[in-house]
């Protein structure tokens, strides 16, 4: 039984993870975290109404400013990686003829570009031009859904200094990952065997309409500042991907901003822009978390929680509509993450909003495809739509089907709260190690050389056996106990370090007084 001082949201309750008493976050530290929040609430409640309104406006404005710079940072990171990819855009998708390779390429590309919309647009362009088949594009789209989750986890690290908040934020951030992973676990093998997404989308793709393009208000707001740093000619890059444009030696895709006319290569400029974007991202996240903690106090916090507690299906609709309007699921999910960390919304409230945001992000790509008038482009955009619709039908209406997603998210959040490197390792494995291994195996198993092909299958078998062995060891041979003991050790080391730092700070603060 887990001792709980707040809500069920902080519990780690999954069929595969039964926290041992030694691994539970200590009562003392939970009490300290709650005391800090209570002190803030008490201080807020004692302020006069006029002062609350004034500070509410100030903190609210600062939160919006931090959110704005966060969106600018995400755009810069995406533009930087897009520019660095440049002439290699088409080559990056050459391996997509294999389902596993297509899935991994979509995952890696979206994680790097921080935009599933960009990857989806490239896939739509490739399919429309005949550079990629609809069947190949289906798996890239699935991978793009997984890759878009990386930003939320980065946002969660903005609250790593407070263990209780970090645990809640990580659970909210990774529920997005777990939902997309479970959707892929179920739909990927079905698609490989029976192609339901492809056939349904192709059957519907003849229903075209001249609905017009949809302009993102987020892009309109962010572009004025971002274009002062860099403007990337994405249309030209899309043409390179489809083969309509051939890269010339020394060709640059920079068409504006501070780097226009620079003698540096696009790769160097892209790397610099990515670094600038990450610096802005870190600063904006830290500011956003601090300001939101001040904004959502007292009645505001209770009101938001009450509104989102009304009906889960309404929350799905809200997440869908907001994402469709702002043209970015990243903005929606990345805003929910710190709010969850602050305890404004629970994991059960975040989940339907996130899957709604996943569905809403398919709308703009679908509209863009409809405008082209090409049935193949419409079909691949519909694949994105139906993938998310089936995901919702599989993992929301029946409460039992939500358990693995919420359980995995809570488990990872619990481990990350005890040892933050867990979250880092999760990112490395999900977006680097696993794709690297799978792409390597696909390359070897499809090689022209029989010897290389045989070695590839042998290595693949070894990987499968090793994975099964690790799972068996964890479940049946005491692996779970070893892992929990390790987490407890890391938690205690962290607490001891924090206590030493606090004691040192207290001693230093008393030195002038003692000297006097």
C-alpha cells in the first residue's frame, strides 16, 4: 500500500510494478514538498483582492511571454535540423521501403525536427509526387506519432528540482509516449499483415474538396521573431525530397534572417540555430514553470480542475479543437505538462486532452492534402487521421484498456522521480538505441550479400532472445527488486546531497551574523 498525501495521481499502480516500501518516496520529503505548496497557498490567500488581481495579470503576462519564447525555440530547433538535413532530405527516406525502417525513420526525423507536421508534410509531398508509395508512408506516419513526444519530456525537466512535481510532470509527459507506443504495438502488425489503414484511406481519398488552405495562428505569431534569426526555404527542401529539385554544390536553403548571405554551410548554420533554440528553450521553460506556479493558485487552480473533471469525451473534443486552431499539438501537450506538475490537472484529465490533441494535429495535413487534389496525398493524410481515431477507439472507451498506458506512464515517472537519469535513458533508448539497432538489422537482413543477410538474421535472433531474457529476469528472477533497490539508493544519495547543500547554505548565511 502506498502512503498518499495528496491524490491517487502520484501513485504507481500497475500490474507489472508493485513498489516496495524501500522504493516509495519518503513521507518526510513528500510532506516537505506539500508544505512548500501550502506555504505558497497561505501567502496567496492572505493578500488583498486588488493585489491578487495585479500580480495575477503580471504573472499571467509573464507566462504567456515564456510560452511565446518556448514556441519560438521549438520552431528554431525544427528549422535548424531541417536546414542541416537540406539536400539529404530525400536520402533520409530511402530506407522507408521496409515497414520497420519506415517506422524508425519517422520516429527519428520527428524527434529531430520537433514537428510531426513537417515530417507528415514531407511524406504527403513524397507520396503525391510518386517518390513514396502510400504503403511506405503509412509506417513513417506511425513513427512520426512516436517522435513528436520528445518535446513533452524535455518540458517535464523544467520541474526536475522538485521531486513531487517532476513525478507528476513526467507522468503527464510520458502518457503521450505510452499512448502512441501502444497504438503502434497494436496497429503496426495489423497494418503489415492486412493493411487496414491503407485500404480505408485509399477508399476514402476520392472524396476531395477545394476547402482552401489553413493558416496557423501560431506560425503567424512566432514567425516575426524567428525570421530575424533564420528563414528556411522549406518549399525548396520539399521539392528536393520529391525529386523535383536537384541540389547544386554550395546551394543554400537560407532565404532570410541573420544568416542570409553567410559564407558558412547550411549544416553549420543549422547547428548554430539548434544551439540557440535549445538555450531559449531552457530559459523559457524555467520561467514558464515558475510563472504558472504563481498563476494557478487558489480559486484558479480549483476552477481548472473542476472544468476538466466534467467528462473525458468532452476533454478529447477540447484537445482536438484547440490543436486544430493553434495548428500545433506540441504547444497543447507541452502546456499541459507543467500544469500537471503543479497539480492543476491530474493524469486522468491530461490523457483525454493529449489523445484529442493527437487527433487535432491531423486536420491541417488533411486540409493541405485536399487542396492538392491528388488522391494519393489525400490518402496518406487520411492514414494519419485514422491511425489516431483507431488509437482512441482502442485505448479510451473501455477503462480497462487505459490501464497499460497510465500504468507505464506512472511507472516511468516514479523511477524518474527517484533517479532523473531514468528519463534520460528512456529518451536515449527510444530515440537512438532502438532505432539504431532496428535500422542496422533491417539493412543487414535486406542486403544483397547472402552472408550479411544471414548475419543480420542471427543478430536479430540474439536481440530478441536478449530482450525476452531481460523481461524474464525482471519479472521472475528478482530483477524488479534489484531495480527498486537501485532506485532507493539513488534517491537516498540525492536526498543526502540536498541536505548537505542546505546545511552548507545555512552555515554560510549565518557567517556574517556570527562574525558580528
